[in-house]
C-alpha cells in the first residue's frame, strides 16, 4: 500500500506558527520547513505549492540578503 505524503500539511501548519510567532519567517525557520519537505528525499508537487505560497507572503522586511539568497537557492533547486 502506498503511503500518502502529508508533509505539505505539516509545512503549511508550521509556517503559520512561524508567522504567528513574530509576524515573520526567519531563515532558520525556512530551513526547518525545507527539512520537512526533504525528509523523504523529494519535494513533491504539494510541497512545492505550499512553499510557493509561503514565499508569496514574505514581506520586504523579511527579505534580508540572507533570506533572499535562501529563497533563490530553494527556487532554483526545487521550484524551477
């Protein structure tokens, strides 16, 4: 029997917690979300959709040079 991957739900839920905590997504929090997406070795279409949605919600104050670099790395490696 094939296991249904629900990691995207965990990513979405944890991202809500991150934003609710201080109103921002920090680099280490994004890395934690990516660890969830990658724990099975692949970023599936649902995870990609959730990550793209998270990126669309980032504000200019969150997009520090470090965060911009991390987002670009993730986009290039997994969302292209």
